[in-house]
C-alpha cells in the first residue's frame, strides 16, 4: 500500500470508531424503490407548499414573499431580475432597470432613453 492508501484506511477506521459502523458505508445500500417514491412525494409536497406561500427566487435562492415589504420587491424592466440591493434603487427610480442593464443598454444614451420612455 502507498502512504496515501494507509492514510485513507486509518482515517476511515478513526471515523468508524468515533461515529459508528454506518458512517463508513455507502448510503445507497439503504435506499430502495419505496424510499425513492416517498422522497419524491415529499419533494412534490414541499414544492406545492412553496407555490401556495408565494416564493420568489433571489440570487438562486427561493425566498418567501412574506419576508419582503412591497417597497423592497423591485424588478428590472429589461432583464426581469429582482433587484434588492440599495445600489440599484437609483437606476430603478430613474431608468426602470438595474445597474447592470443600465451599463449595457443605457449608459452614454441617457437622453435618448428618457425620450423613448415618455
């Protein structure tokens, strides 16, 4: 055995002694068709619950609408992203878009943009 193999075996042995026999086993050996169906049912229930509560995706995280005031939920008209950072407030108020869309689409063409929005 190489030194790294000896280290891994020793590490597994230490984990087994500290946390028990099951901690070093493959978790899939305890998984079966019945558990899979139950898991999928629970997952559907959670998704259905989220839809009832009203959930917003913010930066890849699902967050309940109940956690926000109406004034904090602002959407960029160009990219439809939720803008919750304070730095976007100026751009949302003045141009109805987030900072990123302002830089890409409007910066340097502010007068034309304001005329187009009227």
